[in-house]
C-alpha cells in the first residue's frame, strides 16, 4: 500500500474506539484499556508520518518509543490506584465511587 | 506484486485447516450417548467440585508484574542507545554518552532499591505498619 | 547547543533530581530524620542556582533544541519554586498526612516540581508531552496518598482517568503537528505551518492540544476533575495543585500557542492568530464559560475545599480572558496575576489547613466562631478572601485591573469584560459566606488552639502580600514588563 490514507484511517478508527471505550464503560480496567487504545492510535500516527513523509530524521519512531514507555508507566499507576480503590469500596465499578457529588 | 503474499495465504489456510479438521472429525466420529450430566462436570481428581471456578488472585502477582513492566520498558530505552553507540564512539564522545545512559540506569536502580528494601518483592510482605501492642511479638521488622 | 554545554543552564533541575533521589536513599538507609534538613537545604540551593539564570526574552535553545532558556520561564520558575517550598514546609504540620509516607510525599512533590520546571521551558513536542506527564503521574499518586480514605481514592481515580484521557487526546494533536512539518521543534513546525493551505489540520491539532493544556489549567469543558480532586485530596496536596501546576500550565499554554499558532512566532509582540484560524474567539468563549461555571457553581457549595476549587476555576477563566487577546499586555497581565493569585490562594488554603488541624470542621457552617477563637489569623483570612474576590484595597483588585486593561489595550472582546465584571460581583457572595460563618455565628469553641509557628508565619506572610502588593505593585509590574 503506497498511500497514507489507510494508515491514518486506521489510527483514527482506533482513536474513536478508544474514546468510546473511555466514555461508555463502567469497569475501571476497561476504561484503562480505552486509554491504551488512544495512546496506541497516536503511536500509529507517528510511525505512519515518519514512513510516508520523507523526513530526514527518525523522530516519529523515537517519539513512539517514549509514548510506549509512558503508557506503560501510566497504566501501572492507574492500576495501582484501582487496586487501592477496590480495597476500600469492594468493586471496580466507577459508578460506585460516588462519595463526592455536585 | 502480490505473488510474495502466496506463502502467507498458504500458511493461513494450513493454520485454519489444521485447527478445524480435528474439531470436525471429532464432531462426526464421537459417540452421542454419553454427553449427559455427569460426564460434563469439571474433573477434580474424583472429588465432587464445589464453589465457583473464579478464585481470588493474590495481589502480589500484580506487584511483580508492575515492577517487571517498568524495568522492561527501561530496557526498551536501552536498545536504540545501543544501536547508535558505535557512531558516538567514532566521534570521540563515547564516554559522555555512556555517562548519560549510566545516569538513567542509576535513577532506575534507585527505584529498584526502594522496591527491594521496602519489602515489595517478597511474596508475603513482612513489614507491619503498626507493629506494636499485641503484634509486637511477631518477630517481624518494625518500620 | 549540545548536551555538555547545556548543563550549566540546567543546574537547578539537576539539583532537584539529585535531591529527590537522595531523600529516597536516605529513607532506605533509615536516616529519616535527616530528610527534612536535606530538603530545605536542597531547595535553598536550587533557589540560589536559579538566581544566576536570568536571560533575555528571546533566549537560546539548549539540549539540541529541546528546552529554551529565557526570562519568561525564569519568572514562572520562581512562582513555582516559592509555592512548592511553602507547601513542603507546611506538609510537616498537617495532621491528615501519614507520617510513615512523608519521604515518599516529599519525593513526589520534588518530581512534580521538576516536571513543572521543564514545562515552563519546553519547546519540543516530546518535551511538552513528557513534562506534562511528569507533572501528572506523581499528582495522581499524591491525590490518593491517604490510602484508607474513600474520598481520596475516589479523587485519585477520577484524576487518573480524566488526566490520561486528556493527555491521550493531546498526543493525537501533537502527532498531527509532527506529520505536517516533520520536526518536533515548535519553531520549525511554525515554519511549516505557515505554508499549509487548508486550515483543517491546524484546527484539529489546535483543538486537541487545547484539550490537553486546558485539562491542566481546568478550563471549561475539562474542569470536571477539579472539584472532586480538590475535595478528596489532603488539603496540603490541594493547596499545591491549586497554584503550581496552574502556573506551569499557563506558561506552557502561552508559549506553545504564541509560537505555533500566531503570525509572529514570538512571545514579545502583539499578534494575531495564524491563517485566520480564529482560535482567540474560541478561547474567549471558553473563558466566559469557565468564569460562569466557576462562579455559579460555587454559590451552592458547602465544603470549603470544593468552593475554593470552583473559585480556582473562575480565576482561570479570568486569566484566559487576558490570554484570548494574544497580546503582550495579556501575557504580562497573566504573569502578574499569577503572582498575586499564588499569595492569596496559598494563604487561604493554609488557613484551611490550620483550621482543619485544630478544630473539627467539615463544612462552612463548622467554621462558626473561629473569628473569635483565633482573631489574628481570621483577619488575615478575611484579607485573603477579599483579595480573591477582587475588592479594592487588595492585590487581587490590582491583578484584575490588569486583566481587564488587556481587553481595552487591544480593543477586543468587550463583551467578555462585561461577563467578567458580573462574575466578579457574583463571587463576592461565596467568599463572604466564610466570613459570615466565622464572625456572625454565635458559637463558642472549647477546643484548644495549637498554633504552630511556621503555619502562623506563612499565613501572615502570604496574606500580608495582599496589602503590600496593593501599595507596591508597580515594581513587580515594571519588572515583568522589562522581561519582554
């Protein structure tokens, strides 16, 4: 495939599916999965632009590696927070975290 | 142009075929009369199974996986550095580049030391937070 | 300039990294009583190192174009350093925080400090993303540091989900900017953006990056995390969140948008949005919405921390009003207002910490009788509240005058000025609910008040700035003007 559009469409579709997952799901871990989808869609974007853009440097690929590492760190922290929440509330349903309203 | 993809098609066909064939043959050949209640229970070495098959995971699995993933992505950073290191040596800056990466690894080693000393790598965490009163004779580390 | 020559301009940040690592190592070696001294000495040394950094406005790039060293970031670094240092001092006297995790708390605040320093300096897309994440991820942990408190857990959960989501969206916008230009340095991206014919890619990337930065400064459609996180976190952490990341967020917002999305590619020139992509109108509308949401929703709040969270949102709305004009007076106004805002907000929060330490308070009604129990501190609290509301004999009034003056100096968005004046009037009500509860409720408090000297000193010192800056604001203003 020598056109850039299919790759960008793929990343946009993944991005939208990630946003849908974050907005719609009740389970906190599923929301995290959506966030990972969003970050990976951005990775596809970076790598695609570097492949098709005839750029002199490999900035896109390096950026992608940084984003992968950051996504792992963020997911680790978020899962630790969810475990802490589970120990106190007993469920990972985000609708049940309703102490503060308004 | 697409001739290079023929092995992929053959591979996919073989994979699907070798999976599907035993299932189909089993469905055609197997006896029908002993697929009823007792035969379908899960096998527990002759005992009668009770309770749910979903067991609670020990949270230590998560802690170990977390520490692993952090150091794994640290190694991910080491790979591009290793790939370009030779060209830096050729320019005479090898020591400086090594020192920069050493700083990065030292920061992560401090994190590793923290996880180790605080007892997060033990399978059973042996440091009680409030080890006084009736827990003081347990003989574990008090912090 | 390359890495080795840039280190001399990077010394404060290096010292902060070394300080954070040292206190972790000291804790592991069971030398916990030296941690406090170490932190104070370290912060003092980094302040000294910061003193020797001042540079002209169009500074120079360091670390091969990743960071920029100029006086704009220098000013913001001082605001961030002063607020963080006072928070670290106060955190030793708060009853909410766990003594056992004090070293981790200090280490994480130092990492957030490092991230904020980098945020003010960043001119590379990767650096922007990394510094925002370096500020956000320890903040998620800091919001949830009370492990047994349900509100704290819920606050950190909401913060992490919202924050990761907004960062992901911002990253998508950054990827489009990279795709247009092929470089990650925002000066090079500007050169490529000037050649783009169709503005749609600029729209998309601009909106998404505005989402990312707007989440950090609690702009209007992205403010939902602010009340819950501010209410659920320990009050020390709330005081930290309300000042320092906002200052860093404004620094990076002003710098990125002034360089990337305006015609002049510089911070020190009055300019217009690029290519007639009229994003200043979008920011103006969002500023009006932010102000209104902050003020209207604060009217019916019972919890002091939640009310102060909504007041933070409304102050951000005022600052965005000056930002939407894309002019030098706007930037000067925002920088001046942030200094005033730091003092008045921190003194209000320190008073809340003091009251929470000594008296059992949950809501505004529980503040009854505190005016008579601790008279001196209550006077300073009233001073801070008056300053937050923007009434004349205080520095908040001077700050707001400069924000309004921006609109008149650039002759844009007069309707926004009217909305802002109405909002200022509305804000008087909820600030004075605390004053009413402190002085006009008949209740005698029997609990003994335990005044700790540093808390007392900091409240008095920061609150006195409200009056001092009313009289001597011109020095600070001329200094900021001279930076440009």
